[in-house]
């Protein structure tokens, strides 16, 4: 399987998940009352997991998700899966952030599960946030491709199209970038620090991922502002000495392949 997990997780409807979550949150509040708000994350995880078992809820911690495509392998670890149905991420942060939401969303999309929850034990009162996946994997595997402006001659386009057909759109951009880098030859071959200059004045070195000897690539997940991003790529390219930046933008329904050239 291209995405594998040892748990056979059943996706729950909203009402089912909220019913399960009500019981689970009773133990989260009990954990917070017992430990206060200053413990380390692993301490909260241990007590929370034990209290869930004490009231009859099976749960597994640090559950591995393996993602693969060709020779590429990547592992993620979900904090807590309860009753093979509820997916929870435990945090100890001053407040929950968009980055926390995106981390959990990535797990939900990989597992093809519709909803999960963040629990933050650091504040005075337990902070929580539901996270919902925007689409199931079968929907995210059906995307439109726009490659009319693509001129790159490497196998980058075929690598990304194949990975997207297997995994679906919507996942962490770092996952797609790491896969492309690995399958194009690895960090040592792909990542280069390119000298940037203006009118003969050396500005320093900029890190690029290279699809070929004198062409770089980048991957984004923009839903708006594409013209502005392309304009800024052109400005960056102008000072790099590179021939092109091959840009892949991945939205849920459409993948655009654009070669921005000097």
C-alpha cells in the first residue's frame, strides 16, 4: 500500500464523533486537573492514555503512518488513536496555531478519515479544536492538470503526477517536496546554494531545489494570489543566473505546472 497504518480506522459521522469525543474529553479534563498545566507533553500523553484505558477505552499511542512512492519512504506518528475511531493530537503550547491544525489535517488526509481533534494542555483551561478534512482520498485523486506552460525536460512532472494520483492532493507541501527531491537524486544532487547578484554586485547565495543543471523547481499549495507569486518568482529568477524555475501549484481540484523562464 502507498499509505499504510497498523490501525484499521473507521471514519465517523459528525454526531458519532461528538458522542465519542464527549467521553474522551472527560478524561482529558481529568488529566489536566491531576497534572495542572506545566507538565511535559509525554507526561500528559501517558496519563491521558492510562485514564482512557481505566474507563474501558482502548487506545494506541505514536501510531505510525508510512507513506511511499517508488523508493521514497516517509513516516509520520499520530499521538493517539482511541477505539480505532478517534484521532487526537496532544499539544503543550501557549495556544493552538494554524500549524497545529495543518499537522493534524495532514494525518487525517493520509488516513482518509474525516475528522479529528487537537487537545492543548498548557493553558489554564484545556484548549481544543476540531479539524475536518475537506475531501476523501478518492475525490483528491481526481484532479485537473494544467501544463500548457510547462517546458521542463526532467521527469519532475511524471514524478509529481504519479505521487498525486496515489496519495491525492491536499497533503503537506513538505511531503511532496521531499518525495520529488528524493526521486530526482536526493539532497546532495538536488539542493544547491545559487549565487544571487544584481548589476555585478554579489548579494549572497539562495537555496534552490534543482530539476536539472540550470533549472530550479518549487511546489506550492496556493488557492489565490498565483499571479503575484509568479511575479515574485520572476524577480528572484532575474538575480539567480538560472534559466527557469519550474513551479508546481497543487490545489484540491487542480494541479498547475508552470515554467517561469528568464
